[in-house]
C-alpha cells in the first residue's frame, strides 16, 4: 500500500514537472516570435520609387483586350510578374488567384514574356482565361523587373504603393501591409522609417481564401 502511495506521489511530481517544462517552452516560443521580424517582399531598388506615380502604359492581354496599367481608375491594380518556367511563380498562382477572387476593389494583372504555347498552358492550368494575362516584355522593361516572381501594387490614383520580390504568400500579404503602413517595405517600417502611425479602428486590407 505504501509503495502505491509513493508511486502516485512520484507520478504527480513528474506530471507537474512536465507541465512546468511545457509552460516554459511556450513562453520561450513567444519570446522568439516577438524577436523575429516578419519577412516582407524584398524591394529591388530599381524603377519608380514607392509613393510616386506609376509608369503608364497600355498593353493587350491574351484575349485581345486592352489593359491600362498605371492610370487612375475605380480599382487598385496588382501586377504579378511571372514566367511559365518559374516553379515559385506557379506555386504562388493559387494565392494570387485567391486574392483576385476575394477583392472587388483590386484588379490583378498577370504579366509574362516568352513562348506563347507555354503561356497558354499556364493560363489553362490555372484557369486564368477570364483574368488579364499580358504577354509583353515592354511592361517588365518599363517597371525594370529583373527577377521573378515580382509584384507591384498601384492604388486607384495611379500611385505605386508597394513592390518587391514575392517568394511566398507572406510576401504577397506584406505588399498590402506596407501600403497601409505607408512604408516602402516592411523592413523600412520596422526600422522606424515609415511616417504612418497606426490608430485604433484603422482597417487593414484583407484577403479571403488561401493558397
């Protein structure tokens, strides 16, 4: 009987010790999470600066429809530069499509260059027939795009609000975060270079759906 009591006491002590260890680990994870800065889209310092008027041009999509880029309009624009031979571009297309479907105030324009047969295949694979898919090297040259995948966010007034390399859904979301925060990049905001101050009640732009 005494041995049973001792074993129960030891088990309870072990259980309490394990609970304390778990609490300590949770606290440590919270500390690490607070110290690690969120990763944002990497802005290559080329082309038009953020918060400056975006270059204006008109191109034609694969359906023969004219697409005006950089002009003021009823909706903001997101240019997503991709290539059919870029695996990361393809992995991000479901996330871009989710943003496109969920936001009536945003026009997503897919911009690419290269073999037309490959372009048509990626359009069919990702069901982009109704989207504006532009195959025109002039757009990339105008915006000085050197690496892919790359995204540019332009507001309704035709002002370039955010841009950068986007290798993940987190990078895509950071474009909208930096637009709201008024910074060129998320890293600039974290370094205290952003003039915008967050006020309670402000609403961040949201995207429904996920990759």
